């Protein structure tokens, strides 16, 4: 790891000022992506700005019809939160499937979304639930936020402060884990929202998280796994690697979507 | 350099460290607490697990400066020198939960955290699921799982947390 200067702001405003003042400065939250990347010398920020001491940035609460999760809320806190379990149990379950217990004690929702790893879990929930990413500058809809592999709409001095999830009628997440890394080989988040149905897929797309509109249209007519019979997902644009071919991933998307719809229906 | 202070195994510690120092480096090299091991150095194996404010974390993926102002417990802090072993350590000894012993400190710190979170009656399924982030290249896990189940029960009757 190369040398860096360490900063510990007490407020989001101070953190933003540090980012503006110090060129190539990077935020650090849980460090469970950034520290490994810095050890490999794939990143060598000259300044690190630690968000973990900013009070109130990890708050989890209901605001009207939305579940609001602060950027530095750790995966274990989301998984165990009574508020999340009550409002969107599928989201609590998703958080409980990330990595392993020690990873969940450090990693944060803001770090995961800022990183936008194509095999990370949270992006599927954010896109399927139609969440809004709130930053120190603006509000970004999920569709405009995710911009392909490891890239997002965030500017260099922009800080995610919270994520607002509208509460769906039903939802479920089904993850097919890569046995070695624990990340998603394929993960499907299905949400039946008041006005529509959304199906978001992580792990499979060579351009990151995406929606399967053919499934969404069918499920909007009737929310049953049976309506998916006969609708195939194309392997075009899906990843092929030593863990699975694009065709295999396309097949898994169908299987996992059926399971997710069944799981969502089983919840009431 | 950055000034840090934390409580390690109950004792206050102050130091001046290069900010890129990992928590595991600080524990092993500055404090000479070499019970915490580095297996993979890539966040996979769990040999480096310690408790940060009572929760299991991988100290190879945590900067020492991020532990500033917090409380750290390592394998050395489970039982006092010369005193009887912590019930989880004793269970690993009794049930042959180790062979070379390299993964053991991390396994035990993970197991103690697991008991704190999920209680004293743990099914094999729960234990195996929770050991996701801890690798052992010797035992085949069978006796580690048996040790943790027994250690969890024993912890219910012990004063050592
Ligand atoms: C062994 C292991 C297994 C894992 N398994 C999974 C898994 O199964 N599924 C999964 O989804 N993830 C997995 N992860 C990743 C884990 O969830 C990370 O913690 C997460 O992706 C990053 O969160 P962090 O808080 O650690 O971010 P950091 O590492 O601190 O930061 C990551 C990036 O986000 C930026 N950043 C952080 N916070 C903010 C913010 N508030 N605003 C703007 N930018 C910010 C940082 O500058 C950095 O570029 C795994 C990690 C490990 C080590
Ligand atoms: S040394 Fe930390 S996880 Fe392997
Ligand atoms: S006992 Fe040798 S690695 Fe586990």
C-alpha cells in the first residue's frame, strides 16, 4: 500500500471540502473494497477521508412511505434492523447474504453503491425497488445512478448520504452465490410495486445491474411465476467466465426469477 | 504519522503510526500480540479475525487508524495468562478442533462473536453458515464445528464472556 494522508471529518460538509481541496482524495467507509484494492496498488489515493466518524450518517428510519438508510449503515445493521425487517424484509435478507459475518460488520451500503461492483447485491435492490440515492448535492434515481461496470453518476467530490427505498407491496431477493468469492454469480431482486413490477439482475450483465422488461411486463399482468413459462432471457450481453457461461447465466436468471416470485408470494 | 489510542484486551494503548498500518500489523508488530495471524492478506481466510467493539472483523482489512478510539480484543485477551482457558478455547482442545493451529485464533474469535449474536444452542447448519469467512486447510471442519457447538454450551456456564 502506498502512503496517504488520513483525514477524519466530523460532518459531511467537512468531508466534501476535503475532497475539493485535495486532488485525488478518496472517501473510505468500511474499507472492505478500498483497502484490498489499495493493498494491490490498484488504487493509490494520496488522501483518505474517513466517513465513519460522521454522526447520524448511519441512521435507519421510516420517513413517510419510504425506508431511509444512511450511507454508513453496515450490512449487519441493515440485516438486523427491526425497521428494515418490518418495511422491506427482502432488503434485510439481502444484506444478510453479503460476504461473511466479518465483512457484514464493516461494509456499508454507501460504499457498496459507490463501488457498483457488477456482482454486488445492493444494486439489484436499489434498481428493482426504484430507490433514490441522496448525495450532498442532489437526488439521483436508480436508473440514472448506475452507469455500467464500477461506474456511477457520482462526481469526484460527491458523497452519498442516504438511500430512500419506497416500500413495495411484495419483494424477494434470490442469490446464486459464487462459492469462492460469495459475490453473486447471479442475483435477482423482484419487487411488486403499487404501479408496476420490477425485476433487476446483478452478477450476470457485462455492463452491471439491469432490468428484465419481458419478465416485468408478464408479471405486471399476473404476479405468478407461471406467467414466466416460455419467456427466455437472451445470453447477449451477459458475462462468460470460468464460473459460468453467458448461456448458463441466462438460464439462471429465469430460474431465480421464478424462485423470487414464489418467495415474494409466500410472504403474505 | 497519526496519533491513535485504543483499548486492547482491556489495556489502554497509545501510539504514533503511519496511516497505512493495518490493524493486524499494529497488533502483531507494534504490540507483539502475535496470536492474531495473517493467512491470505486478501480478506478471505479469517485467520486475522479480532473483535472491534465486540464484533468479529478481519484485521487485515481494517486500518489501525480506523480502530482509533475503539476497543479491540484479540485471542490473547480471552483468558488471563496462567488462568484456565476460555471455554471456547477449551472446547477446541477437548474436541481436536485444530491440527496445525494456524486458523485457530480466527476460528475462536469468530465463534465467540457467533455465540454473542446467536446464543448457546447452535445447530451444525448455523455454525457452518457462520464460518463462511474462515478457512482451514487441515481439519476438514468436522471437529471445528463440534468444538464450536460444545464451546457455545460451555460459555453459558462460564463467567468469561
Ligand atoms: C471477502 C469479501 C466478500 C464480499 N462479498 C460480497 C458480496 O457477497 N456481495 C456484495 O455485494 N459485496 C461483497 N463484498 C463487498 C463489501 O460489501 C464491501 O464492503 C462494499 O462493497 C464496500 O463497502 P465499504 O463500506 O467497505 O466501502 P469502502 O471500501 O470504504 O469504499 C468503496 C468505494 O466507495 C467509495 N465510497 C464509500 N462510501 C461512500 C459514500 N458514502 N459516498 C460516495 N462514495 C463512497 C469509496 O471512496 C471507495 O471508492 C465483499 C467484500 C469482501 C472483502
Ligand atoms: S489474513 Fe485477513 S482474511 Fe486472511
Ligand atoms: S488447523 Fe491448520 S489451518 Fe486449520
